[in-house]
């Protein structure tokens, strides 16, 4: 093998170097992951002749050449019918080849609805006897049936912060469900979000607006539950003794933006479908969003 280092001043310069050295400048829109109901377009920029593009599944792939904006570009439109991996083998320069590896999904609306439904049906702890009642956590399909839902009492090899709602890995789940229900409201999913807010967030992971100091503050990781129920000096953050509620470790910055967005989405849901929210009305959720942003 031989190789050469060459400098370029821009991304376009990199693409020009690829072409000039006999390689192919590849551009794809919207990307290599394509929903089944959408088409993709791609350009192969090269000084060589494109001899053939061979689909992995010819009878389920529609490939069409398009006019090119510049002489060295070869532009195509492709539509895949088969879900999953779809390879296009590009044969060029009388014997060379490269592979474009596309992955085809169901339509985006279908994916989003399925994902939200799975989170609500399988990834939420609903057990009033647990301190993390209402938590959305991680799902591990490698574990035996009945142990797939991780949490503070079933780490599955993960760090405590990753499965206890103290950090993004588990705490991001509510956002997809909330965003989905702004566009596609579902009563059971909205009820799940309100259960999460009532039993896990407000007055637990997040301080209420009546708590002082740091109203609406959010506790940090590794375990927000340990941080909330460990006494400390609110001015220095130094832990003095285990015991009552404390004001230490207000620092989970991404959880502030998560909960701001969650409350704001619940406000949007309540404004559009007031009959589907039970715990607060639209104004109540908007006030929560404001208070969380102010605390941040």
C-alpha cells in the first residue's frame, strides 16, 4: 500500500483532492438512513467513468440517473422498497468498485409513534413503593425476560446515574414522548407523562417553587435521591451528615433544559387538547416551564 498526505483549505478542497487523486467525492441527501416512503439522491464526483451501479435487491430498488450540475458529477435518484440494509455497489474505472451502504426504515411518523408507545408501555416504573416511582429508564434486550427494564435496583451493569433519571441516558425518554404528543396526542401517553412529573420530578428530582433555597432546582448525579436526602451546607455544598432534605448539588444542567422542554410541551398539549391533561392546565405547565428556566 502507498499513501500521500495533501493539504486542503476547505471541505470543497478536500472533495477536489479526492477527485483529482482518482477517488470519489460522495454526497447523499437526506442521508444513508432513508425512510421507506422517501427517496434519496446521491452524487458521485470522479474523473473516472461510472460503469455500473448494482443494487443488492434489484427488483425492490428503483435507480434513476439525473442530470448533473458539473461535468465530473454523476447524480442519481434511488427509492428502496425493502426494509433494512440495502447495498449499492458502484463499479467504475474499468474494474474498481465501492459500496454505498444504505439502511431503510419505516416512515418517520411510524417510527416515532412506535418508539413513544414502547417507552410508555415498557420503560416506565410505576410502583408507589419505590422512591423512583414514575421513572423512565433504559431497556436492555440482552437480559432475561422480566429483567429488561433497568433502574436503581437493576443496574444491568450500568452506572447508577445512567438508569436513575439523574442524567441524560434515562432522563431523555420523556422528551420524545412529549414532542410526539404535541403532534399526535394519545391519552394514555399523556397520562404517563403527567405520572412521571407528579411522582418522579416535582418535589423529588426537582425542588418545588416553594422550597428554599434554590426553588425549582434540580439535583445532580450520580444519584439525585442521595443528594436530595443528604444534609449539607447550601453555601459550600459540603456534606455535614446524612439526614433531612438539603440544597446541595444543584448542577444537572441538561436536566433543566429537559424539564423546561417537557413542561413547555405539556403546555402546548394542554392548550391544544385541554381535556387530555389532568394534573395542571396549560397556564400551570407554562408557569412550570418559566420557573425551571429561571432556576437554570
